[in-house]
C-alpha cells in the first residue's frame, strides 16, 4: 500500500484545507459519492485527496452585511 503525504507547502491556507476536508469527510460519511477512487482508504483520507486535487472547494456565501 502506497501512502502519499500532502505537501503542505503547496497549500495556500492549511487551516482552510482542514476545515474543507472535514466538511467533505462528514458528507462522505453521510453517504456522498467520492470524487476520487476510494481504494482501501478511510473517508477522511478520501476527503483530503479530493480537496488537495481541487475536486472539492469551498463555497463563498454572500456577505450577511450586504443585506
């Protein structure tokens, strides 16, 4: 089994990466279909790979102050 680490130097914001990957992992645990080949990996690892390969990105919500 080959395990590849995510190169944190290529991430613009590691905190944002963790938040997005966590949200995606919760979606996968709830039954969402993975966007990468799952193999024998856990849902959290699949979510990290999806975010690292830009298959999943954050959604910017409209500013609440602009009502």
